[in-house]
């Protein structure tokens, strides 16, 4: 199921707008299914700024390594501690289990909220996944 309250990219990232112009970013359920069992996530550094569509990091599965791109411009203000190797509870497989919830990747303080208009709604994203 594709959540209706999110925005999507053609590269299978999702965005949820939080309070104060902050975007929660992750990869879609479709993406994690295509990747298979996720074993590692290369996270962006907190404090680094990105432009829309810049390389944000990578997701490594037992099958392949896939690039993640930032759906919006802005500064990374937090990364998901569950995905960090530095965390005692390191568990990248949470993306396979809960891609739209606990499996989020980063929080980005958006520098241009209007970029959200360039993203896909749930219906347009569903069409892309059906054609894949």
C-alpha cells in the first residue's frame, strides 16, 4: 500500500512534511522489496546541505547497492539512529519491516518548500510502480 499523505520521487524516495519546514525522508516499500534484505545504509552527515536530487547516500542489500537521492533541498538535521553503525541497536533491516515508519532515513530542514510541487503524489507514484 502506498500512503496517500506522502510525496514521492521517480527514484523511489518518499517525503513526509513535518512541522517547521522539516521533511522526513526514506525509501519506499516498493524500493525495499526490489532490493531484498537490507544489510547496510550509508547515511548522510548531519549538518550537510543538499540540493534536490543530489546523492544522499546508499542502501546495500544482499543483492545490490542502490543510490538514494534527496527529494528536497536543505540541511540534514537528523539521521535515523537505528540505521547507524555507531548505534548499539543497529538494525538496517528495519527498512524492510517498516519503510514508511521506523525505517526513515533522514530529517531535512527544507530550504525551498516549493520543490514539493515537483514530486509525485501517491496516484502518480503507484502508476510508476505498476509499470516497473
